C-alpha cells in the first residue's frame, strides 16, 4: 500500500492552513452581519452589483459544502489515504461554495429580505463554516487514515470525524431549510413560538387565580368550624407566612380586594386570550401570504415586517412582566404593565390592518373588532379613582 509522498502531505497541510484562515475570516464577516444588519452604504452596494437571490445562493452553496464534506469524511477514514484527493476536494470548496456561502448573507439585505431573515441566514451560514472548520481539523497529517477511535472520538474523549460530519450535515440542512421554506414559513414559525409563550403565561395566571379562589373557599369552611376564635386564626396565619417565606410562594389576592386586582386580572386574561387569537390569525391571514423575496427596493414590506416582528416578539416579555406585577400584588405596576401590553397589541394590529399590497380584507374587519375589545371600558375604581383599561 503506497503512502502519500512528503510533497503531497506538505501541499495538503498548506491548503488546510489556508482554509482555516479563510474560514475564520468569513466567520468574522458573518458575525458582524449578525451584530449590525444595517451597515452604512448597504443599499448603494446592493444596487451597484447584479441582483442575486440570496436564499437560492445559500441553498446551492450549503448543498455543495454538504456533499464535499461527505467526500472529505470518507477520504480520511478509508484506505489507502490519498492526500492529493483530499487536497482536490479542499480546493473545490475554497474556490466555490465556501466564499459563495459567505456572500449569501451579504446579498440578503434587510430592505429586500428583512432584518430578521438577514440575521438568521448569517447565523446559520456561520454555523456551517464553523462546523466545516472542525471537520478539516480531523484531517490526518501523518499520511494514514483515521483509526476507529479517531472516527468516533473515543480516544481523544471528544468528537470524532463521523460525529463532526453529522453536525456539518445538520448545519447545512438548516441553511437549505430556510431557503426552501422561505420567509413566510420563517415568520410563521416564530409567531407560533411567541404565541406558545403567551399561552404559557395565560395558563400560569389562570392557575394562580384558581389557587386564590380555592384558598378563599377553604378559609370560608374554616370560618364555619373554628371554635378557637382569633387565636387559632392568628397562629395559622403566622405559620402560613413562615411557609410562604420559606418556599418563596406567591401571595394571593386579599379576599376584600381593596385595590380591585381581580377585575384587572379578569380583563388581562380576556385580552391575553384575544392576543393569542391575533397571533393565530396573523399567521394565516398575513404571514402565510407574504410576497416572494427578494422584495423590490421600492417596497415598504420589509420595513413593516421588521416593525411588526419587533412588537410581536416583545409582547410575551411584556405580558410576563404584567404577570409578575400581579403576583407581587402591586396595583400601580399592574396598571403600567397593562397599559404597555394593550398599547403594543394595538400597535401590532395596526401594522396588520392591511394586506401586503395595501388593501383591506376580511381580516381587516376582524382587527377592527379586536381593537375595540382591546380598548375596552374603564376598570372599577382603584383607591377611589377610575383607571382606564387601555
């Protein structure tokens, strides 16, 4: 069995070094895009070069990297080891799919694909380059194929070439997936996740309210059977206070509810339910009907999508803050958080009010009703003053 020549091994080592430097540099470029998706002069650069479908470019580049990564994986585990064959595959990678993959997020400008998609594509492409870099580090430099332990990673206690190849495949598939599914699926998936978070918050608030009601019922039963007067009640209260402090349990709404917290909770649960319905309807009526990308430079759809995504993404966090205010029984904090949540929900509905070609439809009518319900009526007085639910 002929071993690779010293010259072929030196050539392979040189190509691996070159590839490592290039991959590190390109990862930095993509990292910068993630941090700053709106560089100065972006639009001018985009118009100066021929139009490129960034998602299609990413798809094709990731597919080629996946195939070439598979070739490298097979070449380094099979006998006889061919340094020249590995070098040939590396040259093909460096001269084509690797720089093309790094170019895709640069061509994926925010005005044509939205900021979120640009960031996500940069993140996924960067992951491919990082995983490819790791696979290249597995290439043997001694002219011999990898041992069984080196394939699996058992000997080094780390990741072998075969697991590294599988991880590279997964990263490439993620890039291919965003290209195949398009931005409609991308945003629909995000809305589904945010809606799920809102649903969790709603269920937690309901459980908290039900626990409060159950405790009130128990207190009423105790009142009918307590033959030891206030002394036992005070002792029970003190004991419960110690337990609450020990386990950091959430306080409950006072039975007399002097700050009208229960009505506020009822309003919040009702409107939170409406907001979850808004997310479902938006997915079906707006996000699944998004126009194809790249969007025309004259279109305002990308900007509208960015604004809409920012609001819809922030609502779960805002409602989580509102829930925390309820748990702390802080009336002013509750009112402030309700104001923010409901105003932001109304802002989202305004951005959804028209179709992407600026027309009204059946969903527009539903949104009008949604806005009326979200604005609602004034809440019961709190400490002698009326507080708007808006």
